[in-house]
């Protein structure tokens, strides 16, 4: 690959220093696998518990609106088109019971970029609860911000007391808590009471909150979800968008709700957006209006997709927890749970699997071909064998139709539904069980595909 | 507007320090104007020579492709979808005679963001020829990069000799020249010979070039356009996209062509994109394929829109240069020219117009209501009364139809075509002439709308 010109360019040290974000790394891995498995008996089946993408079609009103506005080629205003901001304001009123003036809303090309822009905007030290979504840390590092981890309690949630003690140790003029609620990777969400306790600490310690609520609409018992903006309106920035609730991550659109009473301050944020990317795609903004407008069709969509996430989560939770030594969080929202495989640490060691990354790689190898997101990608210790399991590897379109046609009403009907509609989830979980059994009997040969060693297993 | 909470947040100093990008500032101005003019006789007509946006509809094949792919909700790969990179590769082969492996192509949400990302990627001091597009400098400043201006020669172009002397003074390990070709604001483009002379200096002085060729397809005599990547393949990054040539700035899609022999190095770039924004909108990428694929329909579109830019440029050039003391560049591409009003400096001073910004504001005021981009927004001296005139304020859809129906063949028919199809350009240029006459007779009252002084003029 080298050439006389390879090194003629000087790359910024900051760029060299950041690691490849994990989602990208994993993608590369899987691409290599799909061509590289050289086992003669391999009929390649990749069971994907790694990707965080809802399997459903984009809601019809959204697609229809994109079709109708496909010819809109002119630049949009930097903060978003007025009709969209109005729709977002009403959406937040209707579903989250918060009154947000459209002037407090800024639209951007995905919440990932908006969170990056908020981290550019806000001076201060970041408090990152762990485990965490794999997107935050590369952003914090790339921006060279000071940061501190805040490991969650055994129940998978932030301890207000630990938050307070950490904040007391930080002497920056401003502290920024990244609250991901509902949470990726645990699938848990914070109750109103829990949020109030966190907000109390934030008020005392002058902590600004970036509340990433991208999974809010997926909360299985939706009436229980409460936005942090309701609890701590003076200090919370909320980010949300179409990506998860509307299965439209590929559209690239999100929004920020600004805290109360910061009108002028938003102008500073707009400067960043105007400097970096002008505006968000105009046709996509028009499409998003339909996704945020209240309608029977959207209501039904949220309801059905929520129920499907719940049944898949329930199955995945039950199946994993019946495996010897495996414990997991019990998902109440999102399409993830966090599974703890540390019970197998000694067995892994005996198979020369010493880190969570080696665990992920071994599980990707023949014959398991099962992808999950290992602990080091979730900002856990390298030797912590916890992993995120996404339960979305099924035909969502089909599952929606079957669910609407006949909703399973008994426990056995629910089991049958999963077997019928999500056979790859069923098989993939079987593979995890098989892998753990093989590990116990020391029959794992790690990462053989690289060596094209077809007799390895 | 102030409140007890206004100042509770601490904003990053870097953000406070950057100025609002000029396009945003201007937008705000115009919005204020459209509601604020309080002159009793004002029938508000805003003649827009300020916005850099082609007036045409998005080409039908592109709109059709967006309609067809409106349901594509899944995330795209970070560097762009394969079919799009293939289409871009063929497009560059067909129109620009450059062979670019699709692996050397990276797609992003607009060239503005890609240029920002390149400036993040590349270490070094930036050389910015002036006058310059209003987007570069806020990016350079926000990233706290070292930079030096390189004022162009009287002919509106970079002097290779001055470039050399500037480079010799810079002791950074890498120098980055931002070459905007064809050029915004001058409307000029560099001949093959001129590019070769610049490339010679870049080779000697190890200067890396970011060649922003977003206006390439608008070159009136298209066969004369040559990409810098053809001349200096080992040191040039080219950026281009749909925004100008396809009148789809609102779609937000662009691409970078990487220099030869830098395969691994692209991975560094992908890290930045994955950290900041995941990927570019999937439906928009699919739409873009149709815009880059070679077809009779697209060929005709490029031809007609180019001819319309040319005739509007010709009229604007002739009309301005017949005004006493006004000299302008003669556009050969883009939809801009640079007009020099310095002849009026003393008359401006007598009217209390001392800077180019005051000039812009005075011209926006009643009764002229004419918007242009003043010199300070083009990175010229504050007292340089040069301004960018964009000749796009007409109904492009209609003009295309009329042009196709009956192309004017004589000089008087061409004049008649502009009067019929672009009456606002005609009137706006009349307003500039009237303004300059009024300035001579000291009858300008500056920026009166703010004071609601309806008897001002």
C-alpha cells in the first residue's frame, strides 16, 4: 500500500490520536468476515446483535412527505424551517408535556452532530456515565475536552450521590453531564423521582445537562417516560430526532431543545452551525414535519413498534438469563440490553480471550458469526466482559404486519411469535449459548479466519 | 431579553470569538428589512444580488431518484454508498477527464462541511487568496489555524510569484492553499497554463491544495475548464457537489476527491466524519447518483443553465460597466462578478459611508432595497468598496423554458431576453445606478429604517 507520496501530507496530531469510532470499526470487521470465512462447511450466517438500527420501514407519512418535497432544492435557514420547528414544538407538547417555543428549537443533520456542536459550544468538563453509547467519547476526545467517567450503580443507573461527589472534585467553571435517557446500552430509563434526585444535584453543583432522549418514544410503557427538560428546565439541553423512533437513522435529522431563558445564547450556537454546515437538507426537513405531526397513523406506528421492541427484548432477556452465569439488564425501552458474561472470565482466559475485544472477535469467528458490541466499546474496562445486545435482527416490516394481523395474547403465543418472526435472533442467541459452552470445554480457536486456517475447528 | 438564567451557561471562548458568518448576518438583515421599512411610499421590493443560489429547479432525474428512494431509512456507510462513489468517478472521467478510483472519493453533507473536515484533518498554515468566498475564513478561525491572505493581482487571479514569496516566509511543515476555481466572487477561472504555473510553485514549496471546484460545471465555455487534480494530482484535494451545478444547495451533498497514493490516509479522514456525523442522508445520496450519471437530460440541463448564467452575467457586466466609474470582472463561470465602486470613495465619505459594510447597509435602505455582498465579507479591507454581485434573482424555471423555446440570436434579442426574463436584475442594477447618482448629490440618509424615520428620504 505504501508509495512515494504516502507520507507527503502532514495530518493533524489530534486526528491521529483519536481512535476509529467503534461502529465504524465493527462495520469493517463484519465486511472482512463476510468474504473471509474459509471454513469448508461455513454457510455464512451473521447474527447481528451489534447494530443499533430499528428494523422497521420509515413511517408512510414521512416517506410520502419526502416524495412530495423532493424538488425543494433551496437552502433552508440555519436553525431549521419554521414549519418543522412548529411541528417539533407541538410534538413535544403532545408526547412529552413540555412547552417549548419554536425559537428554542434548532434542527441539525442528526443528533450525533448536534451533540458534537453542543460540546463545541459549552465550555467545561464532561461527566460521562458508563457504560455509554459508543459515540460520545470520540467526540469528547476529538474536542480535547476534560472528562470524567461516572460508573453507574449495579442497577445500571447513575447514583445522585456519586454524581455529587464527582462534581465536588471538579473545579471547572461548568460541568456537563451527558444523560442518555432511555439508555443505550442498558435499555433502562429514569423514573421521574430518579430524575428529580439527579436534578437536585445538578442545581446544587451547577451542572449543565445534555439529555440525549433519542430513544424516548421507544419506552415500552410510554406513559412512564419523563423528559429531563420537564424536571430541570433551566439547565437541560434535550436532543432527539427521527433516527430511532421513526427508523430513519439514514435520513440524518435531529433537533436540540434549548433550556429556558437563553434566547441570545442560541445565536452563538447558530454561528457554529453556519460555520460548519450551512443547514440541514431541505427535503429531509419537510419529510420530518410529517413524522412529528400528531396523527393516528404515527400514533399506531409508535405503538406497534414499541410493542415489537418489547416482545423481542423480553425474549432476549429471558433466553440470555436462562444461560448459566449470564445476567442482563431488563429492558424497558430502546432495543438493547446489557449482558454480563464475567462469570466466564476464567474460561475465556483459558481460551486466550483476555479482553472484551478478543471476546467480540472470537464470537464473530466460525462457526458462531455473532456480532455484539463488547465492553471496551461501551467505555467499560477492557477486561469487563459485558456486552450490548441489540435485538433488531429481523424483518421489521413483516413483523409489523403479523403483529397487527394477530397480536399474540398468551405467553406461548408470544414465544411462537418471536420464533416465527425473528428466527435470526433465536439462532443468534443459541449461538451465544453454544459459544459459552464451547468456552467451558476449551474448544475455541480464536480468530482463525485471518490465517485462512480452514481446519481450525 | 435578559433573565436571571441568561448567564448561567459558560460558552467556549472560541465560539464567542468567531464572527457570525456573513451569509447568516445578511439573512438576518434582510429579514429585518422586509418587516421594518416604514416609508409610506415603500412598496417593498428587495433586489437580491447577495445570495449565491442558482434559480433553477433541481434536475428532474435527481428529483425522480429522490422520490424513488424516499423510503431508504437505513444508515449509509460513512464514506458514502458504493453506487454513488462509482457515479462520481464516472462523472469526473466524463466531464473532467480525470481517473479517480471510487476508493479515493468521500461523500459528505455538503462541500462546506467537507472543507471544514479537511481543515481539521490537515495540519498546517492556510494560504487564503482574497477576495474569497465568505465561508472559508470563519472555518479557519474557528479551528484556530494559522493563516495568511494572498491578495490576487489586478486581473483577479493568484500570482504564482507572490504565492512563492509568501510560502517562503512560512515555516510550517505544511502549507495549504485554498484554490477556489472557478472563483467566487470574481466569476473567473484559471486556464491550464495558469494552473500549471501555480502547481509548479506548490510542488517546489510543498503546498497542499484544497481545490474547491463547486462551480466547475457552470464554466460558460466548458471545454476550457481544467481541474487542478489533473495538473497536480499528487497534492490536490478537490471538493465538488450538487449545490451549484444542479441547483440543489438545499439537498446538502458534496464530495472530496483525494490525491493519488493516499489510501491509508483516507482512513484518518473517515474517523473525523464518523466522530462528527455518522454519514450523509441515504435518500439524498441515492438522488445524487442520478445527478452524476451521464445522460442526455443532465447534459442539456448543464448546457441551458450555463447559457443562462452567461447571458445574465453578460448583461450585468455591461450594465455595471456603463455606469460612471464602475469597473467589474468579466464573468466566465459561476453566477457572480466582482464590482469595484472605489471611484465613489469620496462621495461615500461625504455621505458618512466609510466602510464596505456601511455601503451594503445604505444600499439596502429605502428606496434602493438592493442587497449585495460587501468587500469586508469577501475578506477585503473594510474600506475597499468592492462587492460581489450575484445575477440569479429571476424565475429560473421560466427562463429555462423560454430559452429552450426560442434562443435569442442577436444582441438585441439577448437584451430583450434579459428584460423579459429577469426584470428584477434589470431593476436592481438601475437601483445601484440611482444609488450612485444620489451619493454624488449627497442625498443618501443612511440606514433610516432602524429609526422608523419615514420622512428620511
